C-alpha cells in the first residue's frame, strides 16, 4: 500500500479505544461489536418474535424460580440474537486487564455507530452494554464499559 493510500485511509478512518472497567466480572471479559444500525430495534423485534414460545414455557410451572429463569433465558437469547447481524470476524473481546485497551478502527463513513456487548451475568442478573457513539473521523474515541453505563436487562 502506498504512503498516499495510508494517509488517505487515516484521514477518513475513525478509531475507538475500548476499555472494560468492571472488577465484578469473572472472567473479566465480554464480547462486543460495532453496529451500523440500532441494536435496540433488532432486540425489540426478537422479543416480539419469540414471546409466545417463552410465554408457553412459563406456563409449565407456578414456581417463581422457574419463571425467573425462563425470563432470564428469554432476555439473554433475544439480546444475544442481535449478533447474528455481524460476522464472526467483527465480534471482539474486551478484557479487564490494567493498562490494556482495545483499539478498533474502521473506514465506514457513518458518523454514528452503536457499541453493544453480549449479555453476561453480573450481580446475579443479566447485563450488557449498549452505547450509541457519535464517532469523529481522525480522532481516537475513548469508550469505557463500566458500572456507570451498564444496562440491566431485567429493568
């Protein structure tokens, strides 16, 4: 690749520095992807699509623990289903290692992306991160996944 090509790519590329800042995760890692469409829309469609299946499973027992586990399975499977829309080579792993961050760059010309993680269990409940990001070309966009911006799927 020529130097001119490299310079042109750098001028139109946006970069993300992603850091996982959660001591409560064991192991301290979470899978994530950058989406060009809002994952919440995909999540909502999936919740509706398989609602009757989980509703049917929920009727098998009156036990509160059973019902909670069915609800957890429903939410986690629906949230993680959004990752069907990205290729396996576009799913990344963020780890909570002091001083280590993940750099990601793209020449996608959109100025808005959504960073989303797969659901994990923290504090005994399913959580994920979902961050709409307005990326700036030629600038390192710093993103921190922490308890401050965690999404509790049961809420």
